[in-house]
């Protein structure tokens, strides 16, 4: 599928997404109105109504029924909006790859751009070597064959402001987070000059932040403990995500990240890069090589997806 066709599909999905969000908002407002009417009717019935005002439960039941129906419709439209965000992310990923490889039959000028990686590290308590991880990744990229096609924006003490500003200004294809995490939380730094427990960000807030920008990332790497459930849910927002299926040791996480990005910059597929990162852990005699888990949108194949591929290379699109 050429870039021109992908742009048309993306525009259509954006229109559908906008309409779905408007419908969800309108039904949510209708629910609120009906519940207010039901509450008022209930108050009148319980206090004794003036002559001529219905006091039975029919009015209350009517408004409550209308509220339930509106709530159901609002939920359906919210789900549809979420589905459309996922579809948009997949199309955007295909479009970036098509433009990067000059696959544009629409007569436009194909874009060639570097892979942009927003690298966020947070170790507020001081025990994680996030600076070391970022240094290892940058060294691996510098030593790789296609190093000139990768641009890294590193933040070794990343706050939520770095995340939001980085998404808007840097427009990354990859967001890499290293730090403490869990199934439902990521811990960013606070902008203070002392050790602290960090700023907890819920999985839902993180996903919504990624989806808020016009150009969401194509890949999110959560190099933090027990983050696989978060990564799995991110597929509603981004085409690819990587998380850890259990607690991972600091050295294992650093070794995986260096191997993963080295492989990407040697022209390996996403699946291949993930496998290389896991192999790097095992070759060092470390124990957490089975933890990195790669998730992807249903219609994309990580085995045929290449994030670093110069225009003169063999263009293999998913």
C-alpha cells in the first residue's frame, strides 16, 4: 500500500475518531442531565408534591432508565474512539515506513528521516544506574552500521514534563523508559535536588499522554519491573510495545537495552532486535533473559518491521 493511500485512510480514521469522541461526550452529558432529573423527581416525590405534580415512581424510573441508556451509549462510543486510536497508530506506523523508503506513488516527495528515540530514565532513590544504561545504548548506536540514521534525546532524570514536552517537540518514533515500575505504575523523577520516591504515573495516564499528541510513537520500551501488562495494553495506542514479565535486575536491564538498540541499528527487525537483546543477557551469564516481551498490533508483524533502514537499503515493509 503506497503512502498516498495510507494518508487518505489516516484522514478518514481521524474524522471517525473525532466524531466518536463528540458522540461519547454528548451521551455523557445526556446521562448527567437524566440523573439530575431523576434526583429532582425523587426529591419532589419524597417531600410531598404540590397539587397536579406526579408523585409516583414512574417519572423517576423513566429518567433513570434514560440515564442508563445514555451511559451505555457513551461507553460504546468511548470504546470505538479507543479502537480508532489503535487503528490510527497502525496506519501512521505504516505511513512512516512507506515514506522512509520512498514508497509514494502519489506524486509527492518522500520523506527520509532519522529514527528518533526519546530516552527517559528515572531513578529518584539513587539506586538505579539509568545514566549507565543510556551511556551503553548511545555507545552501541555509535558503533553500529546505521548510526547516522538514529537520533537520541536522552533524559537521565526524566520528569513527566520531559515526557510531555519530548512527545510534542521531538516527535519520537520510540519512547524508551527505564526506571521503577509495576503492572499499573511508572515512577518518574520530581524536579527536586534530593532523593525521593518519585512521581507515580498510572498506566492509563501514560497511555493517554502518548495518544494525546498528533504523532504518537511507533514503539514504547518499558525497561522496568513487571511492566509487560502495561505494554500489552499500550497496543491500543501504539503499534509495538516491549515490557518485562517480572522483576528485572539492573544489569540485566542495561545489557538488554544495549543489545536491543545495537541490533536495531544493524538493520535487524523488531523481533530480531528483541531476540538479540535477550541473547545478550544470557551471554553475560545473567538470569533474566526470558523477561523482555514484545507486543504488537494484530495486523503488524514485528519480524518484518525494520525501524532503521537507510533509503538505499532493502525496504521491507510490514
